[in-house]
């Protein structure tokens, strides 16, 4: 591996330790927090919908866990930027914004890992999942994670006071995880709202996973193509509008 | 060889809604050799804004900074490999220990495990922070946290160090330790740009001093240069008020928290004493210091 790549990996690994492994090890409560909402939803779904609804609860839980982790990333990034002033050190030390986000988000991923493993195991148990369909689901989770980590980063660079993040985070998780059709089917929405739902990337995450578990791979791939295009758009928007080094503050 | 630092006509205004604040206004200075160069100025005079621009965090409206001939505007990547920063009002992460701060910072900037460990060991010993190196930072005192920030920044092998109020809240002994490290860095022919409100620190450490006011350079030189530009070499401090009319012809009278100070020439001392009387020993005479230079150069707008 080239020297430049080794150095990039060290940056990502260092951030992952600092924002993930060490805090997880010393203050594990955040782990419980990240899992609490998807598990509560699963519980309610089980009570009201019984076993048939369990699969929907697990698919929704998979996506919800990712969004929760991205929401947590917003406050982590702001904490490092505003409270610690660590982002100033990162910028001036030549850690690239991409490595910074990936490192910080990977730290966060450790917190969502138990949830992902649980929901994934449940899905495998509840459905006749093939290897290809499994890979499809893992890829979807990864792209969702990357996409929403970038959105969280973009938001964090535009906010200048710690306290201003909480309303944003609440709206973020309602908008991307609670309202869109991740626990229910998009077809159950009346038409004009269905188009609105299609504008939300998590709708596609859910569609890909639902099509994968029902082994409709062609359908899953079509949705994945649209989803990948959305991810590309997010990457471009983040690149253009994130405030890593600018004239603002 | 290009100069280690050239700051050229730097201007920067912060715009928030319809409000615009001028932070730097054609700010320029030059450091023609590697040394400790201090930036002194009142709160809000633009020092941190300058440090942010020079460390590639903030874009100026116009102007540029060149470090060893490289532009911070055009070649930020090259610059970032050669600088280190202690940001103003930074603090360490409570879950980590000081040792972990230095070690993982070294890893983040690309060092191998072995090298990161060796460097960590060295800086911890040099700053004499072994006793709390393995304590989580939540459990440290304010000064111990600040020392952790310094340990991180000073652990980087840079060409130019930007230290923005690095010794704030440190006790006298720790501060001296930090001074020793800064002096070691100077001996290694590196540039240190130091911002501080501790004028004793600036006097002891600085090879040159830049006085900044309202985003502009007021004066630059060695402590002696600045002293001589003041036009006076002696300060006489009166602990009670004296009649301005009598002494103002013999120098510049400035207010002091406990009385008044007359900046004058050593040749005038006798006459001053004769004029005001000896006041039962409530007079102190000494050479002018950096605080006199500072107050007379930037203090005119104190009551604004
Ligand atoms: N993010 C910002 N938005 C708007 N104005 C700002 C911002 N940061 C600084 N300023 C203004 O710019 C001017 C220069 O600020 P700066 O922080 O550079 O001063 P300083 O010399 O470092 O002061 P201090 O000694 O208090 O640290 C001040 O008038 C300040 O109010
Ligand atoms: Mg400042």
C-alpha cells in the first residue's frame, strides 16, 4: 500500500478510536440510547401486529439504527468542533474532511453495530434470504450510513453553537426515520404523498431491503440504482457546501 | 531563502446578516528569520483571526500569508504538513487521557505506532506531566487540561507553530516548563508565532513583538526597539495622584490602576523628584517595560 494511503488509514483509525472505541468502552450508555428507539418500535409492532409484523419491524429497525447513529454523529461533530476546537486542529493538521467524517462516523458505527447484527440476524431467521440478497442489504445499510453521515457533517459545519443542534437533530430523525415508509409500505400512502416519500432516501433503503428479502432482486437493483444516484448527489452537495475551510467563521 | 513568514495586506471582515465586523485591515508583517514572534493586542484586535487564516482554516477577503515562501491560500496542503496549532479556548476530550491525546493525534497525522509512542513518551517527559498522563481528562484541573492541549500541538514536528494564548491558566512552574519547550523549538530553528496577554511571557520569550490594534500592525521590533520607539526609557510610578500640569512637560503621564505613571528620560528623574517632592517613598523608578509600550501604543481608545 502506498504511503499516502497508509497515512489516511491511520487518520481514520485514530478518529475511530477517539470517537468510538474508547468512549464506547468507558461510557457505554450511548449504546443503549442508539438501540432504544428501534427496539421500542419493534416491541410495539410485535404487541399490535404479532409475528407477521416482526419482519417489518426488523427492516425498519435496521434503517432506524443507521439514522440514529447519524443523528448522534451530528452532536459528536459539533462537540469536537465547538467545545473542543478539535476540528481546528484537524483542519490545520491536514486531515482531509472526507477522512475526518469517515473516521468520526466509523467511531459511531461501533455503537450501532450490535443493533445491526441483531436486526440482520432476525431478518435471516425470518426470511429465506440468499447470499446475494444479504449482500444487497449490507450494501444498502452501508450506503445509507455514508449518505446520512455526510448530511450530518454538512449540517454540523453550518452550526456555530452547541445548543442549536438539538432541534435540527429531532427534525432530522423524524424526517428521515419516523415519517417515511420504512416500517410500512410506500403503496399504503395516497398518491401525492407517495411522491413526497420517494424524495426521501430512506424510502429507497427500505424498498431495496424489502425487495431483497422477498427475493425480487431485479426490483431491488432498480431501486438501488436510484438510491446510488441520490448518494452521489449527497456527496456532491456536501463537497460544495460543507464549511471545512471557508470565509465564514 | 524566502522569509519564514510574510503576512501581506491581510483583510478580513465577518459578516453576520446585515452586520459586518472588520477583524483585519491590511494587516502586514514579516519575520525574516526563525524565532519566537509574539502578537500582542487588545481583545478583539484580530490575533485569532490572523491565526485562523495562517493555519488554513479561514479564507481572508484579500491578502495572503506566506510560510517559507508557500502561500496559505493557494497551497493549503503543503502548509498543513508544516504547521502546528494550539487553538484559543480549546480543551481536551474528557473520556481520553493526556497520553491518549498525544498518541492518537500522532496516529491521525500519519505516524506509525512505534513513532507515535516514542514521541508521546518524549513530550510527556519534557512537559513533566507523567503524574496525570493516564488520568481521564474529565478529572483534570483547568491548567492540566491546557497542558494536554499544548502537549498535542508541541508533539508535532512542524516548521511553524501557532500558539494562541497557550499558557492561559498555567501555574508559574508549568508555565516555565512550557517556555523551555518553546525555547527548545526555537533552538531547532523553527518559527513560533505566539499570542499572549501575559506581557511578562512576551518579554521573556519574544525575539520580536508585533503590536496589533484594530486589525492593523502598529509596531514591530525587539523589545528594545519598541522601548526606544516609545521615546522614553524610564518609568516613574506615583502611588498617589500628582498634579498633571507640573509633570506633563517632563514626559507622558498615563493612568495606572493604583496611581499614575510618568514615562520619561533617565536624565529627568532628578528634576521630577524635585518638582513633586519625594512623597515619602511612594514613588517607584525603573526602566520602561513592555506593559508601558503596550498601554501607550494601543491604550488610547481604552475609554471608547
Ligand atoms: N465568528 C465571528 N463572527 C463575527 N465576528 C467575529 C467572529 N470572530 C471574531 N469576530 C470579531 O472579529 C474581531 C477580531 O476577533 P479576534 O478573535 O481575531 O480577536 P483577538 O485579537 O484574538 O481577541 P482576544 O484577545 O480576545 O482573543 C473582533 O471584533 C470580534 O468581535
Ligand atoms: Mg484571540
